[in-house]
C-alpha cells in the first residue's frame, strides 16, 4: 500500500501553496533601468543629448521614461514645431530636415528654435527663420541688396 501511495504522490502534481494577495499598486513598477542610480538631473542631461527619434522611442519603454521625457524643458513646443516644419516643407527639403532631425540633439534643436538673435548680424527681435541650421533674421535671409549703379 505504501508503494502505491508513493507512486501516486510522484505522479500527482505538487499542490501550490496559497500566497497572500498583493495589491497591484504595491508591486514594483518598471523603472529607468541602469539610469535609476543617477540623480534626476543627471538623467535629464542624458535625455537632452538624445535625438527626437530616440526620445520618442524612450517614451514607449514605460511610464517612468515617458514622464522624464515629458519633463524636458519645452519638449512639447520643440516636438510640435519640428513636426510643423516637416509638414510644411517641400519634398526635397523634407528629406534634409528629416536627416537634421535625426542628427541634432534635443538640446540643439531647442536652442535653434528658441534663440531670438540672428547668428549673422546679432540683431534681436522681429521674425526669424530656421535656415540651414542657422537662425537668421529676414534681412539676412534675403541677402545683401545689390543696387544697380547708373553709369552716365
């Protein structure tokens, strides 16, 4: 009889031990991975030196990354402005802008979009355009005016 009981115990699956229920909010949420050991300022510096494509992919990792990316200064403005530039650009210029968007870091794009002084003449105020990765005022975009000399 003992042999039959041992055989039945071997064949029978192990009974699971009852575990106390754990609330979903008490479970650890996925964090920032190895970046979690850095202070928040360090993580923000790392994220500022990423491209917009990298940041959009990082937002998909988990809620912690999404929150950190959204906390970057002027993140929403930069993303919407670059998206608007891409939509309004001509097809041949759109290819160049896509490459620039992939190359430039968030910090570089933010500087280009939020600087209010012309890089050529140093003039402030007025309207500015992002041309060839430079911020130029309308006068510098048009170039120097060539006046026709009247020969008498």
